[in-house]
């Protein structure tokens, strides 16, 4: 798979949605590895800003990059078109602070890029893949992201309007599905919002030509492209904001009441839990190890019903371990804890975390087959959420200190990316 840019430059022009200023936007080819960058041609020195989450700032009803005079506003539709076409390297010149809103969708930008022609170039695209599930809550916005080999979106919205209400949609985002089902979906707003938003200096360029405007009963002076165009537009916004990864995103994401700030927050959390990529990771394939149950039984002395780790999915000797425990209704402790309301005992969650720590410590000593780990203390233990049948526990344990035969470790247990338990432990490695 090669990196992608465009074959020649292409220009679009129009008025910005929020600032209400005319902008000429020009897409230009960029060299392999350049990434996506914006250039302000109206400012001295033509400053450039990368399309990256590091420079994203919280802004009302839009995605903003940078601050001050050089800031870029409402870039999400442009970036959605770029990401929808899997473009990795591109220069975007603008002679104003905000791209033109065009018809309120990503489609005019997508069509311009297609007109410019897509060109493959040397180098492999950077890809963001998750090593675990991630969950974040930002106000009313709730997101859960799971590892996947494609970008899969499930988006849910709920607005108190008879034409919107509760809507949800699911898409596997490819070039074809993005063009057919998401790119043409337009931005929308309530007539009752206009006075308040314009008082804040927003939607100065909004009109029924670039926005689906709704009054109390229906749509004002336009025709919907789909009855669920509203949730499709929100999904398109998610695609645009995910482009701030600076990589092609591969994950299964459920977004409930998504917002621009919420999606950027999710993206930052995803990057913190991403599979290592690039030449450095490829050059050290032995740095991490995977252990199945047969391997674990050679390391840990525990057996049924007290072996509480099913698999190790990452092991960096003398650094960290990531282990999995699949919790099923067949666990013997559910018979009495509690009948009719099965909850995994907290002490067993800690025990499972300790066993994962034992695997980590055995990787830090010589001749582990002749050793056993005794835990000496548990500190700062906190239980955050109950664990129930059907949950998959993920334990992340780090080696904090190792002095002789005594070690200190810190661990967290997660379900679907949410922390359910955390603790610090001291242990001693002894002869069997």
C-alpha cells in the first residue's frame, strides 16, 4: 500500500460558515511524508499549520487549529474529504482563516480532489490501530473504540425536533461508501439558534444555501438528501476530526451524541493506546511477546479454579505486561457471589492483576521455572466499576522498581477501555 497525494492543484472558492469571509482554497500535491498541512497565504510569511490533534483547540461548533490570527476555523469538512479519499500528503492553501462552506457538506471538496486526480507515491501510509478498547465521555458525548482492520462507525444522535429525534447509522468507511453515503450530508441548525450564535460571532455566513435550517415544524427552504441526513452529517464530521490523527484510522467506533471536542478527545486517547508502528517497531519484533495458556502454566504455579489469566498479549521484559481474563458465567465464584446478581469479587480481580504481575516479574529473573512470586503488600487499591459475566478484563501492569528480589509494580484493570480497578503492589521472587 502506497502513500497518496493529488496529481495537480485545484481551487474552490466561497464564503466561510462562521466568520462569513470569502476564501479561496487551493489543494496542491505534497511530497511523500509531508502529511496534511494548511498554509495561510493572506498572512506575512505564509505560516503553515499541520492538520494534527496537537494543535487542535476547543472551539464552539467547529474544529479549530491553532490560536490567534493564524488560527484555522471549521476545517472538518475539508479534512473529511481528504480522509475519505485516503490522501496522506497534501498542502491546502487558504487566503482566509476559514475554508468556504460550499453547500454545507464535504462533497464539493471531495469532487475537487477527484478532479485533481489521485496519485500514488513512494512510502507506506501511517495507520492508527488500537491495541485495546478505548472509552471516553465528554459532556453528553460518549465514545467507545475497539480494535479493527477497517474504519467502522456507528453514530447515534438525539435532537428534540420532529424531523430528527433519535437517529443512528452504521458505516464501514471506504472511498466508495464515504462518497455515496456520507460526503453529501449537509450541516444543519435550528432557526431558534440563529440569534444566539450570531451574537457570539458565529454562523455569519450561514444561509439556506449551505445549511439545513429547521423551524419548529420542518425544514426551511430546502429538500433533505436523506431522511437521516442529520446523523450522516455527524458521521462525516467524525471522519474529518479523526483525520487529525495524521494517520489512516482503523477502528470500530461507536459515537453517541458526538461533538468536535469529543472526537478530538477520543482521538488523543486512541493514540495513547495505539499499536506501535513504523520502522522502530518493525526493527524490534522480539521486544514484545505473546503467551497463550500453555505458556502461562509453565510460568505460574496456579491451577483451576485459581488460574485467573487466560492470555498475555504484550510482554516487554522488565517493563510491562498486558494480560487478558475472559469472565464467563461458568466461573465457580458466581455461584455464591451473588445468586441472581453475579459480580466478580474484587479480591479476585486484584489476584488476577497480581498473576499478570507475576508473569512480568518472572521475565526479569534468571531460571524462572525454579522461582515463585510472593506478594508482600497491596497499596492504593481502588475499585471503579463492577465486573460481570461476559466482560473481558484487560490488565496493564508496569514494573516500577526492582531491587534484588523485591519488586514494586503498578497495575490497572479495564473493561472496554474503562478502568474497573487499580492497585500498587510489592512482591518478592523466591525459590520454589
